[in-house]
C-alpha cells in the first residue's frame, strides 16, 4: 500500500484517465438504459407475444438478473487476467446486440435468450471498468473518479424512464415509419432496437482507452488466495460485499414498489410516479456519487487510506433514516423525499465501498472482488427485495399495508448492513484517532 501513496503517484491522474472515466460512465449509462427499458413496455410485450405474468416476470427478472449474477465472477476473473478494455468492448457489443434482438423476438424463448445475452454482456462492465479506473488514478483521486463513473447508473435509471418514454411517443407519432427495417416494427420493438444502437457507437471511443499498467501484479491470483484475502482482517472486504447485498434488498424493495405506492395511495399517474421516482434517485445519485467520492478522497488526503471506510458510518445512518421516514410519509412527495434520503446513503455507500474494497486487496483480484459484490447484490437484492414487500404486507400489515411493508424491509436491511460493517468501521475510527494528519496532505 505504501507504494501507492508515493507523491509521484498523483501524476497518473491525467487527461487520459479522465477520458477513460467519461467513456466508461457513458457505457454504464447505456447498460442501465438497455437493462431497464423493458419496464416501460411490459403490457405491449405480453399482449403481442401472448405471455403470462409469470413469463413476463422471468423476462423482467430472472432472464437478466440470475445470468448477470452468475456471470459476474467469471467476468471478474477474466478482467483480472486479460486486457480490461477489450473485455468491456466485448461486453458492450454483446449486450447491445442482445438488446436489439429483444425487439426482434418472436416468442418467449427467443426473448428470454436475448435477455440472457443482455445479462452476460453487462456482467463484464463494472468489474473491469472499476479495476481499470483504480489503476488510472492515485489514492487521492480514486473516490472522485469512481463516483463520476457511478453517475452512469444514476442517469441510466432516469434515462430508461425518460428517454424510453420519449422514444415510445415518437414511435406512436410515426417518426420512425420511414426508416428501413425499423419502420414496420411495433412501437415496443422499435424502442429496443433504437436503444440498442448507442452501445455500438461507443465501441470506437472505448478502443481509444489505453489499458493502464497494473500496479504490483504478479498474475492471476489462485482462488485459495482470493478467499484468504476476503477473510483477512476479520473479513473486512467480505463484510463490505455483504452489506452491499443487504442494502440491495432495501434498494429493490423501495424502487420496485414506490411507483405503485404513489399510484395506489396518492392518485398519481404512471408518468407522474415515474418522473418523481426518477427525480429522487437522480438528484440523490449525483450528490452521493460525486460528493461522496470527493469527500472520501479528502478524508484520505488528510488522514490516510485506512480512514476512508469511516464514511460508510454516515452512509448507512442515512439509509436507516430514509427507511424510518418511509413509515411516516403522508404524501407522495414525502414518500419520494424519504426514498431520496435512502438513495443518498445507499449510493454513497456503493461508491465509497467500491473504493474501499479495491484498496484493501491486491491488484490481482480487484475485478474479482467487485464482481463478487455485484453477484451478492444481484442475488440478495433482486432475489429478495421485491418479493419480501408483498409477503410482509400480507402477513404482517394486512390490506393496505404496502407502505409499512416497504419501510420494514428497508429498515431491517439497513440495520443488518450497519451491524455487519461496524467492525471494520470501528477499526477505521481507531486509525482516524491515531493518525490526525496523513502523509498525503
């Protein structure tokens, strides 16, 4: 670690590094748009292809999420061994082609296979990109760089709702009728084809990224070594992975059901509800990603790398506050504000946790570590979050219990995350008291 803190390390934060961050942020935005745009066209897909609600749920969830989770670790291991830029280029080419194939699917199975392709391709992006960014920057700027990269997820979620709605409106107005191959397609099919194209446009820009030199790399680390690193220091790195999974339960519990709550309980239209949720998560996401990353860099410059983790204390306190506020929200805007507080803590913890994990392990397993955290988040978050809410509502709160059920699931998830992460945070607090001014300052 000491070598990473040498003064000449700061020179690595060059224009080349910021170019890589910008293009990778755009790639992440495209990935989230392609992943989530299906939410806008569930009913037209079901009607045209004659699907059941269960089949739609497989396309919406398992067809993407399970493959995304299972492919994450192999993708991370691959990124720790070969050129990371090339892994990303292959991934974006695959998921963009698969997104277009979703718009051309003729039945359930062809659509399902296309969604599997989206999951496989997107699984390659975040582990490889995060590892690449870490090697482009010194410890003094990593939080800011990864925070800017994470903006792609924040804006991608809003883009899927906003731009997707615009494209559907333009399609209904006949704007694309004169385009060969696309014009004869139904509106929902045109949507998938059109949102799949930008990924290919990014490929030439990605190829301009120069693969940075891996710091202190001695080749791919054996799995036994990976496990030892995860369990070292009272399992600090594994704990960060696990809390991301725990918070994922709360993330998906809230974002999956908040639009429904706003429509059922507060009389909003689908467009109004979607717009309010997008505004909440986008605003919090920008503040948490950029501000959280920059604040963590400031902490490192003043008190040293081991103290960065202390900021997770504030992040997870915010998630507890947001979940608690959800119990008492009496209006639609109040519910959205409570979600914004949750998102501020959750996204901030996501960004800072990414940096903490990668600074705590050797270069040879950085992408693998990120992939493990994504796998845990996908399996726990997508697998449990949306399903726990109706179960708690039915068996604990009864009819009309959607709001307290959402709050309960999120609060339990936040408290669990806080308990799991407390030992390494406590160690960071000790380092903070013992080292009032770091050599980085």
